[in-house]
C-alpha cells in the first residue's frame, strides 16, 4: 500500500526508467577501485579494519530483503542488495524487484481476488436494483495486463526507493564465498565480488512440483506463472489445499472459470478446523468443485492440446480422468537455498525442509551471516513478518537496538471468496494447551447486511472468540469469516497484542451496522449448546 | 394473570421478589384501573428493546410501549435502510470499476423501485423479528402513544389504558428537525431523512441542506445513485465536529463524487413551480461581511432537510412529572441513566448524547442489570465510542480529535501520525479515491487517544482498533502489531 502511494507521485513512465537502470552490474564505489580478496581470514580482518565494500550485503530483494537493506541504509550503513529471478520451470516466467509478494504473491493475488469479488458483486447488484443486460463476461487479458502493469510499476517503485535511500541495487545472483564475501553473477555470466561486515540471506522460496507424477512439471504451472499468463487459463485443476491453492481456485471461479481443487487429505492445514471447513463449504456453494481424498497420478497432453489428468480416489481406490486447459500445482513451497553455497560454509540447514536454521536474532550457525523470511526454518511465510524482522535485524546490526522480532500474535487473512481472518490459537491448539475445560469459546453465525438484500446465503459467516475459561478470560484466538475479513481482523490483532480479555471486547461499543461489530457482540458459548445465530440488530 | 393494583410495591426491587409473584400481561381494564409491571419501557427502538429484553431475561415483568413500528429509528428510518441504500450506491461505484477489472457490464440502469421494494420487505421482516423476540421473552407490547398522567405515582396512559411500574424507562428517541415556514418560507415543501425512505423514485434533482453526517450520507447516496445533487452548508466544510483532517477530506470527496457544494450558504426560501421546487439560496462571502449573493436551483424534486435531530418528548407530558430537560428538550440524566425523578430513567437519542444504536443498546442492558440484578455500578461508559459515517468512501473515527487532544493536554504533549495512500483496489481502476489515516497520541508513552480515517473499508476496520484504544493502547503497541498484507488497515500498524 505504501508503494502505491509512492508510485502515484511518480509522473514518468516506468518502462523508460527500466531501460535506464538495466545493466547496473558494475561494482560499487565507482570512485575507488579496490582489490577483492577471497581468503576468509584476510577478508574478516579487512572488514574489521572497516575496509569492506559494504557494511551489509543482502541477498534477495523481496519484502524482507528490501526492508532490511533500506532500514540499514537509513541508519547510516553502507548497503547493497542483490536480486535475481530464475525463470519459472514451466512458463519461464520472470519478474522484477520485490520478490514473491509483489510479483507472484500477495499483490497480484489480492487484485485477482478483487476481480472475483466484483464478479460476485454483479450478481448482488441486480438484487440492489441495478439492471445489467445479458450475461456479464470476463476478459482475462484486460485484467491480467492491468495487474501486470501495476506490478511493474511496483518493481520500479522499489528501485526508486533503493536509490533514494542510497542502497546499491545489483541485478545479480548472489552466493556466499566466505563469511564476509559474496559472489554475484549476472545473467550474462559476469562475476562481481563484494565484501561485507554482515551478510543477510533473504532469498525466499518458490513453489514446488511433485517429483513422482509423470507430466507434472512438463504440463503444469504454479503460482509463479498464473499471474503472468497472457491468456485465460481456462478450465483449471488446482492441486493442493493450502491457502495458496484455495485463493487461486477462488479467484478463478469468481471470474467465471470452471475450477476444481484436488485435495489429498485436509484443506488449510494448520488453521482452525472448523473455520477451514467453513471456507471450503462456502467455495463449494460458490461454484468451486472439490475432488476430496484424491491423489493425482499422471498428466498427459492430448492431441487436442487438453491436459488429461488421471487421479486416484484414496477412499474408493477408483481411478478417475478428466481434461483441463491448465493444471496448477500448489503443493507447497521450497526454500531457495541450493545455489547459495551454504554447505561449503557450514551454514546449518534443517534436514527435512532444507531451510536455514536460525536463532531468535536471525543468526545462522556462521557468524556474520543472518537469514530471515521464507528461507528460515520455523518462520511464518508472510510478508509483514519478513518486513518487520528485516527492519529489526537492520537496527541490531547497526547497533541501534537489541529488540528481537516477536513472531507470536501474528494475524493473517486468507483471501478466499469468503475471506477468513484470524489471530492467535485455533480451537484445537487452545484445547491442547489449556485443556477442553480450560477454554471457553464464544461464537456467532451472523448475516452481513450486504448479504440480506442480495439474498446471499450467509451460512458460513461465523465468528469465534476463544478465551481462557478462568481468570479474566484472556483471549487466546479470534477467528472471523466474512466480507473484508482482512480489514476487520487487523484492529483486533492489535487488541490481542495488548492482551485483550473477553470482558474488554464486550466493553467496546459496536459500530452499527457492520460485520465487525458482531465480534464485540458474541455472547453465546459453544459449551451452552444454544443457537449462536444472530437475530435482529 | 392480570394484576389489578391498589397495593403499593416497593420501589427498590430485590432479586427475591421476581420468582415470588407471577404477573403476566394484562387485559383491557376499565379507565380507573392501572396495570402494573416491574419495568415499563416507553419506546420500542434499539435502546428500549434491549433494556426490556435484558430485564425480562432477569425475570422482570416488562412491557414496551411503541407508537409506530418496532425497531425505532435504526431499523425503520436510520442505520439499516440507510446502509442498504449505501450498499446500492457502492454497487454503482463497483460498476464503474468492472471494466477495469475485465468485466463487460455495460448499459446498466438503476431501478429505485426494485431496491425500495426489497428494502421495505427486509425492514418488515426485521419488524416481525423484533415482535417475535418480545413475544418469546414474554414482554407485552402496547401499541400507541404514551402520556404521563398527573397522578402522584408515575403512571402512563396509552389509548385510555393506564400502566405503571416502579421503574419506567423513557427511550422515545428523536426525529429530524425541520425549518418552519416562518423561518424559511416554503420550507415545508421539503422532506427529512424520514421522507427519504418513503421516496418511490430516484429524484432527478436533489438539494440536501445540512453539514452533519446525515446530510453527508444522504447527499452521497443520492449523488452516487445518479441524482444531480447539491449540498447546502452554512460554513466552509462538512462534519465540523469531526477531526479537521476528516472534515476537510470529506468535503473534498463529496465534490470529487460530483456533489455540487454550496459553501457559506443558507436556504432563503422555497417555492413550487410547475417544473418542481425552486430553492433560493443566499451565499455570504466569509471575507467580506456584507457581500451576499443570491442563487437559485430550479427543477428540484427532492429538497431534504438534514439540519439536526430533536428529542421525542412533546406528547409525553413529562413537565408535570419533575423530569428535567435541557434547553433543547433532551431529558437530563446522570451517568446511571437516572432522570431527576426517582424511578424514571432515560436513555438513547431522547437524552441527546451519542445518538447511536449500539450506545442505546448497551445503556439499556446496563440499566436492566442495575435495576433487576442488583449490580449497583452497572452503567454505560460513554468514552471512546467508535463511529462510522457511510460516506463515499466511509469514515471511521474513535476518541479525541487533534484539536480536543491539544485543548486538554497542551500542544507539546500531543503527537500526530498521519498517512495517505491509494488503496490497492484502485491500483488498476480509473476511478480513484484516497485513504487517509490519523493517530492522535498523548504524553511520553504516546497513548493513542484518537483514531480517524476515511477510505475504502474504513467502516469494517474501526471496530478492532476501538477495542485496543479502549484498552489504552499506545503507539508502541500499534508498532508491535504485525501487519496483515495486503490490506488498508495494516497502514495503522506500520505508521512512522
């Protein structure tokens, strides 16, 4: 959002400026040519003597890397950031500065979600007295071009910000040489060596492909490609049931495409089970098809160009086939650690996930090398946590603060057709920690006013406030499905951060008529068994 | 069974009493007989109904007197139908954006008639729900106008029947103020917000008079739905009691949305012609005191006065009761909703303080707990009440304005954080509106005492922040909260 503001104030065309800045691969310090040493011991001393090229070199120009480098530069550090995008496996999609969030994540995802909401709004509008002739069709190209142009403007905005804040940007693929030396390689293969007092790795992750399904990689795309398609993906099979899978399937359905989600076991693993069920129930009612308990077996391209997917229903053991125009794999993400040269330096990785093992201060097993964001083990894969962690790390590295990132109380929102926002514990986790008798759940099924005249089914609009049962009823978790869940939950996450109790929630006067007010009106406990449906005002 | 009363009941109600006597309902009694309840509520609006239902839950024998439809202003001529109209207007805005997002929704027409029919049907359903809720709670509904008699024991007469209770709540709400024809010749040719909800067609040419939130909302809805709309305000901005940032921005947004704004202006007279109303307006130059310009708007088919609201006390005969009112007729109550006469209470719009449905509801419930559950300290906290104005885009505000904070704390102790940005939704639309946000912080610890915003989604954003501000959140607490990306609300926790 911040970026949008910046972009608006720029009057020049982003494309022109791109040309101007491309090919910036020359080493920094234009005024002094310095020899580069590859002997670790020597460089360390060299750096300690204050003679490194940089105070900080950040590998990875995503949300976290950019935040960290800009913050460090503002604190007077000399900083360079290296960013390089390997084209995606199938679509050979590439993009600019800004990482997953800006290019192939949050931003284009939310915009396509907005498009899908407008698709639903057309139906509602008719009930609100708007007479719209004929059927309303959606043109992928119009939407995708607009979104892609916006993303490109954000790429440009990031560059401008780096320049303004005196962070050296290098379009190079970075890897570690030693604990204070980074090698950058350009697209053309040209090598640049940089030395730094501290090195931060924030290269994020990329979508995974399944390894044992014939045709999967050959014919399938991932979330790295979907936002950059020039034409509509058509009838689509989304494999996976993570939030990425459901969000993609949701917006594809919303713009009118025949969309199926193939789920091996459960949807939205890690989230509250009841809420996950409401999210998928709503999607099914909304028109998204679900192939539950199904495992894909192979993908074949027919002579017609259609992709024939064969899968097994694990409950019946039966095999099924259907044809799709696109198959989108959303089966998880893998960290970008392979080409960083970590093994050689002894940077410890988690065996299973291949993510970098980090301490509370984002330190790795090697001094002077830090890692955070999607690449580090056990961290939420979320832009705002990476941004915040990056800024705090920069402040610590600059000696300005000792404050550590607090990874608790992180609110999140899933932008499915019915949005789902939450902060704190799921009901299952609360019961696991506090015992079933130690938890009180206040809940409500409510009907958004915007649904009433539109005659929309509100069966899945639900609020759940999970509290400690004893004492002052501290809130342990708060869950909300409904329109604008993302906007609703942020303020509650602040009160959650402040240690809100259930009585404090109730003491706040509602705002009428909104969906958010239903949160401060919840009063039926699950334990009572009373009907939690809200009636009247 | 009917209880015909001659005996005197204790004014103070103890919990023990409720189970002991079963007094339920009443049948028609002769003129000299009085039906007695534990709790008599005059006014079946948000506050009255909430108080009555809570009292009934606490086993008080309760009756509600309502002269019109159950649900009061909010349900019938306020929040609910207003928000339905606002939603319809929001669709108008979406329809502008459809093309930008790839949808080919063209040649769209709007039918006010369809919308009104749906809205009326919904409101009727709500009226019925309220009725059912009262019946389920065994609360007697008495239809008609209430009037206090001159008897020594407070007694209410409705259509010749008399009722009394040791606890009588006045929650009769308010109604739009109007200009008299003496003040402005032809003023009565106009309508108020009540009349707005009776309009059968979309006015082609509207003139809204007033600068408060009702005027802003009405003008916004009319203009967005396609009526050519002028807004007449006495000074240079709307929402003058709001934070100056909101006032200025909302004034600008109205103009951006095509509302024809007449500043420093007042309606001088209204006349009826065969082409509709002709509204004559005097505009003063604020710089030059005696410089007046007179303009007219012709062909007006909707002149809407939104110049304030007044309490509904006129027919109640409270003068003889010893219930004091202020100079504008509002019932004066203390922090426990007690009027100056013992056993008589007042809450909601009739008291003229924080004219909001949830406030009245909360006050009604608190009162019921105090009277019928023995919770002596149960009272409504009127501080930090969050409010939303359904303008285009909506406004959210809670706590002190910057000016108020400076007045109470001194300029040197107030720190302001502000931001403005284009919400991501507008990243690919040709129609744009900004989102503006402001935090008012006080003291060294930077306690957040005010939060003000206008922009897409601000209506749903405010509630959670209101909880935190009520809890005494500081700027550091805001900073310690992790953002939710990409939303507009995250800007509040990432402000510098």
